[in-house]
């Protein structure tokens, strides 16, 4: 599947709270195994980030919205896109599709853990996790540039693993989506073409 999110956020920017503090949104003791309980890591609160732009004062944000015009153009261009289902004998369990309107989680670390994935999904509605989308979004928004995000989904928040064939399909299908979107954008042509 390919996700075209409406917003992405940095979910790896944490403000650590003191041990036994109940202020943080993420309480590490809730994830102790085999039983939940006290954990010396304590809790963390997710931080907003400062977004700077040439024509506005800095503001604190958590969600970084995708450019509406490009998101709408992507939904139109990709609504009938046929994605690849199999590669090298590995097939997706169902027919792949482009999913619009999700939220994406970005962090400079990647945690492949079902409990944390469920936490991101339950608390933020994040259905994907990656290490780059929010960086692209922040850079684009700060420079007042249009942008859209295509995520080849091989690791969904809340799932525990993926295989290399599935990862290839995710990358390939994201490439198909990006190519179709780029080709749908009207561009000025040279007279000699």
C-alpha cells in the first residue's frame, strides 16, 4: 500500500519528565513486560517544534499539514492507480491500494515494536512511521514551498515486522505513485518539443 498523509509530526522529540511523574503522555511503565508497572525511565511528553518562515513569526506546531492543493491533486491523479501486488514470489496478502488522509509519525529513531506502534496509533492517529517525512514537511513549510508525501508502507504502526520482498514492493509502489503524480502536473513545454 501507499499512504498519502494529510499531516505528519515529529514523534521522536521528547521532554523527559522526572521519575514517578504522571505528566508525560508516554508512560514507559505501561509497556513493561510481562506485566505493566513502575519503570525508571519515567514518562515523556511529546514536544512541539518551532516552525520559522519568511513571512510569519515563529510558531510552535505539532502536526505539519501537507499542502492542500497538492494533496487534492494527488487524490485526483492517483485515485485509479494500479499498484504491484507481487515481487520475486512474495505477494501482499490483499490488493494494494493508495490510502489518503492518514497521519504519519516521523522520528530520527525507528522503533519496530507493536506496543509503541499501537501507542502512536491510539494517541495520535498515526498509521505510518518513518524517519524522513516530517523533515521534508518542515523544510518545505519553512520555505513556503508546495509539497506532498508518498509513503511506501511496509511497516505500519502497530505491526511487528516485514519481509524484504514486501519492503521492495512498498518502495516500488511509492515510486509508481510519485511518478504518476509528477506526470499529472501541468508543466510549460518548450516550443521545440
